[in-house]
């Protein structure tokens, strides 16, 4: 059988491409003076160790892996210290359609790797990766609590108890006392519940009495108890998570404090920003690369000299949703640049695009704050007006000079 050797200019002397799946990984090696070979391995640890020995035997230095779900992580954990590992975006390495097989995918990755055409995805250090897992899990549990509370309100509505119509927070002190009374007393009287109402509640006694007159059955009581128990369990889990997060984020206390100086970014937001982008800004060539990676900068789609859709790019959905939250919070701050920027843009861009723009600015500020270790400098709500006034003055001065010289 005739041996196959590469016949194109290469940037990496010896490398391999891996097409990773849940149970198998297809590997192709190629390089200078190396016969192109393709093999399949199981994804069990012992098989991956054999794969590592096989690659070292052929002096492989670089590995390209397509980022498919979480299946690349075991390979990274086993081989990350021995090879230069490039985790690449699947959208950037699509093969020719109609000719797709696992072997061809791995070979295509290897060719792109040797040609220097692959760009590695950002993989933070292990401490940041662990912190990221904790914060994402906490976010997911917080969303579950919101879902359970909504389900709780639906059961109350089914029992015709309109508690949410007279209280801003059903799960506050007043709401909790009223619900406890309802669940502990079978034949409760609405007027008895007025004793639990706090003085700051805006609704009148008659309105509250009407809202609490319902038809609650044993089934309703059972469902409400189950949902409250579930909420309590999730809250206990979140408390444990927060303790672990505080432990993991302790080495980055300075960065957290500096990020908290940004309007709209509290402690939780600062921790989540660090968990997503890390503290080593040298991993991003510039703040524009970070914004592109996060997916909060406009896309570029030009054809035949015409600019088409400029919608934001694909990116880190967890970071983008966080920046949207911080953007909304920043838009409500008083006397700040972000508040002025929101008012300036919302009329012609709409709320959603404006919030994305604020999130983009928060991310850019975070980049330089972490990189230079400096606090956020507030420009003030008059910054935009002063900036525009200076530009207008300069423009009219130029016009006046042209008229005088004419």
C-alpha cells in the first residue's frame, strides 16, 4: 500500500485532528515525514492514556479538537499538559457538505491545523473553570426558584386567592405570614388574615379581605406545601454554593472590588464576569476581540457593496445574558453616563438594542479595569452633551472659516 505524506505548506510540523463523540474519538495524525494515519479510540480514561502514548510516540505537538458539548473536556484533562491543544469553534471548521464522515472530519481538522488556519477558543485556567461551573449552576437554580414561585402563584390563582393583586411581593414577610395562616387553618376567615398585613401595604383592608376570599381545597394545600418545600431545598443548595463560590473567588478579591465600581455591576455580577472571562486579559488581543467572543458587538455581513443584517454575533450566551442584566441595572442608575447613554439611544434604537449597547460598554470597561487594575471612572450624565457640544462648535468653526475665506 502506498504511504500518504502531506504535500502542502505547513505551519505546524506534526499535529492531529480529533473528531470527538460521547463514546469514541476519531484521530488523524499528519506532519513532516509522518505517514497520515487515522484511528478510533474509546473515550474511557485508559483508552485516552493509550491515545496519548500513541501521539507522543509519533512526536505530535499540537491537537485540534472541535468543541462539541462537554465531550472535549475529558480529552483536555488527560492531554492538556502534554500537548498544545486547540479547541476550535465548530462553525469555523465546517467541511464540504455531502462528504461528511468522522474520518474525513478528523482529517480536515488536521489539515487546517497544519496549515495554521485554526484559531483556538478561550479556555481559562482550572480555578476559573471551576468558579464558572459554580456560578452557572447557581444561576440555573435561581431560575428554578423563579419557576417554582410562578407555579405557586398559579395554584393560588386556581384557589381564587388574589394575593398577588394586593401585595408587591407575595413571598415577603406579610405574604409569608398570610400563606402560613391559610395552610395551617382549614376554615380560615379573611378578616383574621388582616392582622398579618404590614402597615406599608398600599392596598386597603377591604381590598385585601376581598383578595383573600377564595376556595382552597385539600389539593391546593398539598401543592402549596410541596412547592414551598422544593423552594426551601433549592435555597439551601444555593447557600452552600455561595459558600463555595466565596472560597473560590477569594484570590480575586481585588478584581471583584474594582468591577463593583461599575454602575449596575454588584458583587454577584462582578464574580460572574470573572468566572466567564478570567483575570488574564492577555488571552484577548484587544477589547474588541473580547466583545466579539462574548457576542455583544455588531456582526459584519456585506455583499456586493451592500451592508445586510448587522445583528450581534454568536458568543458566550451566559456572559451576554449577564451583561443584559447589568445593562438594565445601569440604565436605572441616576446621574451616571450609562443612564444618559440609555436615554440618548432608546428613542431611535429601541430598548433591547440599547441594553445590548450598554452591556457592550460594561464589558469594555471590565476589560480595562481587570487589565490595568484601576477602578471605574464615572464620566457623568453631562459627558454626552459636552462631547456633542464640542463637536458642534468645531464643525461650525470650520464652516465659518470656509465662508470667510470664500
